[in-house]
C-alpha cells in the first residue's frame, strides 16, 4: 500500500473490480458537490481513500474513510471545467480548457494533501482518450500539479460505473440496463439479475457493455445546445440511436426479463429527477434512489423542450453552466428509453468515484480487518 507522499507522485493502480459488500448504501447524504462533506473527527487519525474522476465536462473528487460495510465521505469537490470543449468538432484539448482543469486539479491536490490519504486512484476518461494531445496534457498535470492521472479505457470506465451504482438495482429485477451519460461518451451495460443468497460482484453480472461516442458536450457542440427545437432534439436522438444500435442488438433480450428496469447515473438523470420533484435547490438525499415512471420522464423532457436557454439557466437544478447541455443529455436518455422500453427508471447520484472507492477498499480488505462478516 502506498503512503500519502507516494500518492501525489503516482496514484495507486488497482486491478480488477472487487465485490461490493452486502448492505452497501453508498455515500451519505452530505456527499460530493451536493451540500458539502462531513468534517473529519478530531479525536482520531482518519485513514482516507481518494477517487478522482476527470471527465469531458466535470472534475470530481471524493475522499472517504471506510465504515461498516461501506464508507463515509470526509471531503469532496466538484467543478465544471469542460476539458473536452471543442472535441465535438476538433481533436485537441484547448488551452483555455486546460487552464480551467489545471486550476481545479490544484484544489484536488490540496484536499488530498490535507487528508490522511493512504491510497488514491485518479482517472481521466473520454476527453483524454480522444484528444490528440491527451497524453501531453497528462504529462503537464504531472509536472505542474504533481498528480498522476490514469487514462482508463472504455471497459474500465463502464465497469467502474456499474460498481458505483449497481446496489440500486432492484433485487428482484431479472435484468437491468445501467448507463452513465458523460460529457464525451455514454457507458452502458446489461446486468443479469441475481437470485436468492447467491450475491455476486456486479462486474461478474455484466452480460454486455458498450461505450457510445456521444456525450452531452460533444452532442451539443455538433447540434447546438442553446436553441433546441423539436427537430433538433430528434436529430440528436437519431444520432445516438444509430450509435447505440450495436449494443441494443446484443442486449435486446434484457427488456423481456421479469421486473426489468433502467438505472441511470449522470447529471442528466439527476437533473430530470430534481425537476420532477420541483426542487428549489438540488437535494441529493431526495434524488439518489428516486424511481420515475416512463410518463414522468416524458413530462420533464417535454417541459424542457418548451424552454429557452435563459429559462433553463434559471432552473436551480440546471444552472448557467449546464443550460446548453441538458437537452443533449435528454436526447441520449431518450435514445436509451426507445431502445430499452421500461416502465421505470431509477436514478443514481453515484457512479465512477464510488466504484473506485469501493474497489480499493475491498482490495485492501478494510471491512475484514474491522471484523465485518
């Protein structure tokens, strides 16, 4: 296991995902980016784990300590950096986007340094995979910030997303389609159901997976995210549906299973949940785990299609930074709904970072050391 100093020079690598412990409920209500993080105890030294997810749109950090069968968040950070700005029409990370991202990563480094972090994994996803200068950017982060980012492949990203939110799949569902709508890509997986006491690692339940080359940033750049007409929206849905078709052909049987449902994680689906609830301020405690019916989702999307950019920016569950992206996300969601019709969608406000944390803690056998069964 690495010590805290080693982490900042080179983040700890992990192997294949490990099983999610029984009873895992995910981070508590004061989790990343939604109302702050719980303060560390002053009476004891907390041995913490850190997970960083640098995506096309967001830079997110979660620092947590193990607790019984799960973990407790002790610090968190989330900032929209739009690292992948321009990748919808070009192939390089822009200097302005790099500057915004480096500033956010310096904050993340400071947070890691201020906690007793014993192990970390810092991943970069689609923007760095796609960009011709992605590897150069990672080198620049190492030199200027002192953090070593790991550009993960699409299968790893999809698996970590599953690990982070699979605990919200209904236990009686014969199969589930889990998806994570990102800024530059959308990860999607078909999970088999599990029966009786034979609970297995979520990664071992994956029957098929894919990474769709469509995310909220790249899709909005190609089609326009400010003024979105019904025709523009359908054009986006059609593009995503075409990219989704190979996976839909492999996983078409999923929707026929008993109690089939969709399980989505991303800013898009949490926004849809917040708007449905009419929240005046986003509240993770009310959105994470929320069930929405097919008709309720349609109502929210239709409502958003009737708004202009300023109206979307004024919605407390969207905001100015995401006003031009939310309908692109809804188009991706709509394409998934059409490919896999389901009466219900469950919303997860958890994902890659939680999957990283659970994997590292399980590999380190932290629950076994604490006497967990």
